[in-house]
C-alpha cells in the first residue's frame, strides 16, 4: 500500500480510505467489522465517517456508523493504528432530526456534534474533523452553476476559531473541508494564515469519471496549497461498475433500494457509463477497478474513499491499487470525457 502525506501534517494516509456510510443501514455491525479487518490487513490505515451516517440519513439510524466504529475500537483496542476522520453536519439535506435541524457551524453546534461523535466513537480524539458541507448556500451536491443568495451564515473566521479551540483541547488533530468550492477553500486557507488558526489539510468532494468538475477550479488549489482531495463516490454510487447496465437493478444495490439517489442515473450519465464500461471490457479490465484506478492516480488526490456492502466488492476495490492504466486506456477515457464531460456534476 502506498501512503501519502495528509496536507502539511506529519500524518501519512493510505491512498485508499475505507468509507463507512453503509454501516448501520445496508451493513450490520458484524459485516462492518469484517470490512475493517480486511481493509486493515491490506494496509489501509484511514477510515472516514460522519455524524450524519449512515446514508440515507434517518432519525432511527442517526449515529449508528460511528457507534459501530467505536465498538470496533473497544473490542480490538487498535485505535492508534487508524487515522480516523469524521464530519459535522450542515443545514438542510433532510436532517431535521439532528440538533433540531437548524444546524450551524458555530460554537454551540460544533462542540455538541464533536462531543457526541467522540462518545460514539469511544475515542479521545479525531484525527481529521471536517465540515460536511458549507453552512452557506452555494453550488454543491450536484449543483453545477452558482446562484447567489444573500443570507446570514456563521462567519468562516468564527468557525475556524471554534475548531482551533477543539484542536487546543486535543479533541481533534487536524481540520478538513467537504463539498466546498474554490472560494470557500481559499477563504478558509487565507483566514488560517492571517490569524494563526488551524489550516485545512484536505477537501472531501465528489470525483469520478462522470463528475470531474473538481479539476476546473479546485485541482490547482489542492496541489499548490497542499490541501488534497479525499475523493468520494469514485464509482458514482456503483454506476461505473457496470452492474446497472441496460436498466438492471440488482437486489439490495444502493440505487435499487433508495429512490432518492438520482445524481448518477440521468440519461447522459447512463450513456457515458456504458462507454466507460465497454472501454474497460475491451481492455480486459474490471470496470470498477478501472474507475477507481483513474481516481487514485490523479496528482491532486490524497486518498480515494472506497465503499462496499460485501467483502467481495471490497476485495475488488482494494485490488484496484494493483492496476496501472495504459496509455490506450487513458486516451479512451479522455475521448469519452471530451464527448460527454461531467454528465453528473
């Protein structure tokens, strides 16, 4: 396993990160434990969670993912072997069950969220604590264009100051952003430098063959500012695996189970998916492994967050690290992207 520097910290994270958002919904605790064990054996030392998980978010399962991870630590006693990431939720997104739904990135909400996460995770610290999405209205979660809205939101300086207090208290080691824009990322970095506050070490945004919008404004930021991408949805909710080809809806698959997930299923995305799947098969590659290998190889990516609901899927995802894409494959990917750029932003 290759390990990469997390921002400007002394931490080195595996180039694949174990995603956890199915634990407590599609996966039982026993299944999650099996995934953790296999990932660790393969060399993964990085695990990403969130207070909101599992997804889709429901009041009945709120916090279940972190509780499962905490139970693992309590049982195995290997907390120090892991670089653990989690996130504080933002407003909206259908989560009225979290702190009354009127979520802010202020002292009250960040402190409450962090303390609750630490308790569920059964740990004294979180290595990377991220703002799950901006408090302000901006273009994330599939919104390509920016529509300006005048609104009140917690000043970014205040948010950084609160996070700085938690760093000084030893509850978190480093901070990160998620679903953030170029303006937001640079503003957070500027304030940190000016005021001596914690500097974001990463940004967790979507990135896959159907959505390469990160390359437009954020890739340069990630490299020049050493605030690398933690890529989520690298297989576009499994669409790039080929299992949904020709309208197939396998039993117990995420898009089959949850009708709310339509980000990657529009006609343009399905057409592009078919071409990527065909390209992989023409070169004797597993489509999912090709999609993952492409993401992991990008110079602005610190770690690629993989998710699985079975050990078989996890094993295939892990083996993507053994794949180096040929020039012919890369040229084929470039040609498809040129014809159908970012069909699922």
